[in-house]
């Protein structure tokens, strides 16, 4: 199917929007009237710019408050329409969106509405233009798609059809099945938007909270299925009003937008991109650091051993059980300080995983490696984290570890940490929903519920994506509104142990600093649960936090922060699904008290 | 009445919150459990800190999901409660909030609820503690204040009373009149919050959008009236969950919060602060600039003349009709570049206006002036703009102009600009609602509706405050979420003329640069209104924008921006109430294209 996007969905001046849409790979655009009015380009120049960019102009929108009004008012409306039709000729666009009237002058008279729309269509036809009539969810008298269609049917003019908008249909709770009763050739246009499920005024919901398909709670794919079965063959066009996207850079938003349409088309069976290859584990986490000492000290205290060194790059491999941490002191580190730069994902088919990612517009990372290095297929996640698809010591696949030269080392602690439990990645503030969609669609992970966490200085949101057996867990987090000082919010690596108390003690005894937790927290634990005094005293001493859900318990504690990274030690009962989110405010408050080591 | 604030209403660590509340002048606080849990201070230390700061601890909150549950669960709840009562003794607080249960285990059985609450109260009494039971708007079986009161009445225990919360009552649409039927001594606590009127899920509404009384749409004062008539004599306590306040600095938020309670008490007749003195005009706008030339050139081209110079400061007075602009090249200018620093408000009683402002916690500005200068009463608005209460050439009052020495000058243009129509002040992103409350309560201005304006790079909001005859109009604006580059969003001074075309032409002919407006805008004007081609051509040539409401028309155009300031020329029909907001997207897009002069 052809793909299109309404200019209102992207930030910036009209030309920025067009460039972003074209670069992302859209076939066409809907030109939103306000974007045209504000543009210094003439309609002819806009047309030429679109042609240069390889974009068709699929729709001009909107015309409002046209139909079912008193006749003198309708006369003025026709005059206004004629002006706009002339403009559309200059733009080279042949379809106009007419929204059902919200005017207080409009009367509840379907016959009059049909008569007026027929008159409008006659005029449009003279200009070679088609009118697509759409029910706004808050239309004064016409607010459902089937009602709009009945009026179009009654008007019975070849230049008049209907426009369907997934938001207006699904927000009203209409059954989209009836779409199949509309002849496909009378569906002139299809606009797609998702939205989080919220109980709120539908106009405000629509104007501020729309999002791209797959980012919200509507069954947009189901609706598209009905539209396809009706015989629609026009573009799939995104029309998203969203306060955040209005501010975010147009380029990345356009890519996210097109990805959502690609995923949508796959789910409806319209396309068959390479199948997702779900990762089966976390092969490694890669830290970059300008100063190897502080991180090495923490890793050593945690029981890791430096077991190997990369043959051609300044990268060390630290290992304990199946937990592997790469320590990279290359050039990137000197720029940004200590941070989590990349994740190695165990993949049964690394090349296939990369093909999947590439087909869904994930930027493929340049492979700056020596000729003798093993192939590493890597893409960038929306937050810039590198995702490496790889295999560790499996006979059928080359192992990424073969790029590393073993070094003499003491054995790592054998009964301590056995793998990476999860990674917590901080997302750019405007890409929280996109990040979940990316990890779901590109990696085939499942997304859990989003939770709010009260940091002392603002509200955070967190949402985890996991594979079925929990061997890959990534917690995506986003800070409060983007103030300047929040760029550096820390990421973390959570390490799994079967005996948290021993692991934490060993870390501390080896010189590691555990994050101290408020004594008041333990009084609350005593009120909530029946711990022995000894247990509580041990938890307090080590800063261990506790949570429990229906299926099990979760114990966890934290190291101090180095640069933008810290470590968590976790002991997770098999059934426990969460990440101790209810303890996060206490942890965050404690971290605000301690300054990062450097 | 004593004033109090829940710690959850303020940003930061517990000690920051306490300090901010005390500095603002609150008498007490409610300690929110999570703030205590996260604090490194012990309960005894918190108690001592509050005592040092002169704050009482009025409430500990909350206890949840206590009542009407199976008996083994209730046993655990009592155990938990006993822990918390011990904690409260250490804190030195004698009232605890118990919210109506949201637990899925709770049953719909008022008698059982009353029985459990009585048991809880008996236990509390042993600790010298009172239990205040409150209906959450989303409580599972108890969600209205009268229902909660019936249960309290049935439980009939001296240590059990009710807590009223204006949000829970007004968000449910309950009639607060029934509050008067509750004996005053059984109302143990009163929590106050306002909220914008929104149709949305009440839990989300409450958790994210509460605001201080007077900032939202509820009749909080009316509710407080009922509570007073019931005989309540406890504190008025603010409990506001707000995503923005969670991030904003605690100090200013606490001052805003207390101001809202002072205004509330006045409106209920509980206090009589100095009456508001409504300004009767704009005496001057004061620009600071590091380089006098660019602004002088624009003022000259606009027809202003430099008529006087301050006797002791580097400040020039420029005048045209009743429009006066001060140009200040003092030290502040070199720090921040060209900007709008202060507004002179014509006041029938400048000293009285300042007393009013001071009584409502407006920071009084230091008067760095020479001994011979006229007294200038000045306070700072929430955005930092200086507000000077003054008189211009009125016999009964000293005139601020007497500090100025006339200089030889050409006459200003006599038939051009005659006064300042309005000022547009950019507000800090987190103080939009506060700014409107400040201008209403401190200055006695009326607030118009808030409007959304689509800037190409994000959504802006704007809200005007005016006096009755429109001689003082201030448009308060706020940008989209706070990204780093938006500190410098421009303010502007709108100048009134009776003949915009002549004034704009004269400005251009004198070398001024008018902001060019997209030609497409004029095509749209032609579609909407019946202008002659000549008129439209003139508007296009001069960049004049047009708007119309039921009572009149509005024509306006803009100069280019200097630093953070630009000028608008406006011709306003008497009846027109707006500011051309619907043209703002076109103007903003044009301004993004032009770079500021310096």
C-alpha cells in the first residue's frame, strides 16, 4: 500500500516536514491548511518541492462547517470552497477532506446535508477534485462513520465519497465491521491514528494524545482489515495530533511514523517483512568509560574477572557466570563519560535479526572492525543504544567472543552473580511510546504495563519489554518533562544472584559501596511483612529492598553510580514479574543524596 | 485559620519541602508517607526539624485499604496500623488519614466498615491518635463524603472523625451543602485542591492535574464556606498532586501555594487583607538593552521621540501619545540582552496597591534610587517582571516622570500610536496557572479563557488578564515543555493606533522592518472575507493580519525581533476582545524564518 502522513503530525516548518517525510520513505503527504498558510512557499513551489522529494500530495485538509447550514451561510461556504479548489489545482492535489460540521448553525437534517454535499461535489468536479466527507467524533449532528456514509450514499455523486479515520471511529467505540458494507471505491481516504485508552473528552483526547498505530490501545490493525476487505486501495495515511511530536525533531518522528505503518501492514498481512527473531538472552552489556579504574574496581568487587581483551580494540571482557560486561575505553567514552553504550543480544539467527531490524528502518550501525573480527550485526535503538545480534559459544554460529584474546585471570566468583537479570535504559523524553513499539516490533519482545514512579524531582515512567521466558528483560524509562539538567539520568545493569545477602556482603567486603537506604523504609517493611528482626537488620545494613507480588518475592540492592551507570544486584523468585518499581522512589531519593563517583 | 500543606505538593527531598513550606509562611505540614520513607532523617529528626522551622505536623498520610475486608486481612491491617501509630508518636503527629478502601478484598458492608473503623479508632486512642476517614472519589464502595460520614457516625467513637477533600467532593459532582450537617468537631481535617474542569478518569485527574485553589475550575471557596458553617476550626491544608509542581522548584511553589490560601480565605471572608487596587492604565513599558541603538532606531521609526532622561540612572523615556517606553542601559541589560524588564501600572493608589501585593506575598522590589527620586512602589510578578505602581501627571499624586529631565526633541508623531494596547509576557513553563492567579488576586484583573496556539515547534498556551475597560491588557504566554532552547522566547509590546495602514507605512518608510507574512495567508483571507483586491494587496505588502469576532475587527502587524522583544501595531475595534490568537501560528512561523536582529 502507498504510505502517507499529514503534515500536522510532524514538527517544524512545512519544508522541514516534507523533507522528513520523504527521507523516512513516505510516498505522499496530506497538506494541513495551517502549514500551507504559514509557509513562505507558494502553492506551485510546494508542489514542485514535493515532486522533487518524490512525494505525492494525497489530501488537502480540512474544510469545515460546510453542510446543513442556512442557505446564505451555505452560499458563503461554496464561495470559500471555490477559493480552496483553485488553490488545490495550484497545489496539484485532487482530494479534499470535509469534516462533519461542528457549527452551531448546522441543523440535524440528513437530507439537507446530502443536498449541500452534492452541490459541493458538483463544484469540486468542475475542478477535477473529489470530496471526502468524514464524521468527526464530536461532530454536531454527524459523529459516526456509518452516519457519514449514509449521507454520502444519499447525496449520490461520483465526486463525493467518505474518509475514514481510525481515531474518530474507535474513540466513539463504533463497531468497525460495518465498514465492509461500504463499497471500496467510495472510501476516498483512510486516516490512521492510535491513542492511549483514556476516559477523557474526545476532542481533547484527539487534539493532544493521538499517537502512531501500535503505540496506543486501539485495534487499528483490525480496522484496517475491515477497510481492506471493503476494497479500499488508497494510501494508508497517518494523521496524528500530539503535543510531544509537535516538539520533537521531525526526522526521527517521521521514521517512527513510517515504522508504525510497516508494522501495521505486516500485522494485517499486506506485507511480509523478514520475521522477527526473538533474542534468547543477553550476551553482554557494553560500558564505555574514559577511565577504566572506577568501573573495574566495582566489577572486581562484584566478583567479575577480566577474562579477555579484544584483539583490535581497547575493549575488555569481564565475566562472572553468564554475566558479561564489556569495558570500552575507545574514543566515544572520552566524549560522553561512563555510560551504557550497547547490548549484545543472543540470537538464534543474528543475520536474520538484523534483516528484520533493517526492514523496519532501524539504523544499521557501521561495522568498524578489523578484517579478522567475527561478523557483528548491529542496529541502533531509538535511544542510540547499540543492539548487537550475536551468539556466544554456540557450535552452529560464529561466536563474538572469538574476537577476544583470553588473558590470565583469577577465577570469577563461582556462586555469586550468574547472569544479567535486566537492563534499564533511559529513553529520550519524547520517545517513550516509540521505544516500546521498536522493541516489540523489531525484536519481537512483549511489552508490560507502563508504571509511574515518583522521583523527588518529578514523575518518571517505566515500561519493561521481555521475551517469553524472561531471559531478556529491558526496562525502558523516561524522565519528567525535558529540563536541561536531566540529560544524564542514569542507566543500570541488574545482575542476578540466588543469594543476594551473600553477594551484597561480598561486594561490600571487597571495598564496594552499596547505596544506603533510609532506615524509615525498614520500619515500613516491618509494618507490611513479617520479617524476623535479624532479617530486617541484615537488609538495613546492606540497603536491600524488598517487593512481593502474587507469585513471588524480589530482593534488590544498588551500587553507587559511576558516571551515568550503576549496578543492581537482584534475587528474583521465579514467578515474580516486576522490577521493584514500588521501591524506586526510595532508591531515587537515596541516589539524589549521593553524588556520582565521577 | 492555620495553613498547612501536604509534602507531596512540593518538589524535592523532604527537608527541602519542609524548608520551602516554612519559608513561605505555612503553619504546618501533612507528612506524606513516601516522603518519610525516602528520607535519611529519623522520625525524631523530622519532628525536630519541623519544630526548628516553626511547623506543626498536622497529619500523617495515608493509611489505605483498612476497612470492610475479611477478618484475617483486617488483623494484618491492625498490626500494620499499630506500627504506624508508633511511628506517629515518634513524629509527634496526632491525626492519621485513612482513605476509603480500593482493595478488591473490600466488601460493600457499611456495618462492617464501621466496626473495623471503630476497632482502629480504639487502637489509635491508646496512642493518643485520631483517625480521619476520607472518601476517595474512586473508593471501591465508599466514594462520597456523605457516605463516609454515615460510616463514621455509625462507628461512633471519639477518636474517629472524617476528613474532607475538596477534590474528591467536587470531582464527583457532590453537593457540598450537606457538609453543614456534619458536626464541626467530627470534621477532623480539611484538604484543599482545585483542578481544571476536564472530562477524564477521576483517578488520573486527581493524580496528575490537581492545582492550588483559584488555579482551576472548582468552587473551592464555596466548599470552604460550608465547612466553616459546619463549625470546622482545623487547618486549611493543601494536598495537590501535580506533575508540573513535582518538577518545579519547591520554594516558589510553596509561595504560590500559600498565596492561593490567602486569596481563598479572603474570598470566604475569613481575612481582610488590603483591598485590591485595580490599575487604570499602562504608564510605561521598560526595556533593558545592552546596546541602545537598535531599539532606538525601531522606536524612532515607530514615531516615538526621546523626550526625557532619568536624573540618576541610564534610562531614557521615549513617548508617543500616551505610549511610553523606558530604555534602560543599566547593568541588568548587559547580563540578559534586550528584554522587557518592567511594566508601569497607572494606579489610583500606588501605596495601597503595593500593600495589597505585599500582603499576598509578592516580592517587594528593592528601591535602588537616588534620594531625590519619586517613590516607586514595585513588586515582582511570578515571571520576574517588575510591576511598578505609579501615577503619570496626576495632580493628586507624585508623578514618576518627575524623576526625568526633559531633553530637546522633535515632536513625536501626533496621529500615529496613542497608547500601549497590551503587553505579552512569556511565563516560566511551570507557572502559567499561577501567573493568572497572581494577576487576578494581586492586581484585581480579570482572566480571559486560555487558548492553545500551534507554534511550528510546539504548542503554546496564552491567557489574557485585563481590567474592566481594557485599558490594561496583559497576555500571559507559556511555551511547550521546557527544552533548553526556549528560555528566550520573545515578549512583545503592542501599540494601539487608529490607522494601522498609515502607521505601518510610516514605520516602513522610516526604515523599519515589518515582519513579512506568507502570501498564502492572504489567499485564505480572500476566501474567508470579502476584501477588495486593493485592501488585500495593502495588507500583504505590510504584513497586516486580520481577525474578527462578533463585536468587531482586529488588524495587526509586527516589527522584527530585537533580542527577546518585538513590537506589534494594532488597530482594535472597540468591541473586539481578543488578540488575534488565530493568526499567531502564521506570525510565529514567520518569526522562525527571520533571525532576531541581535
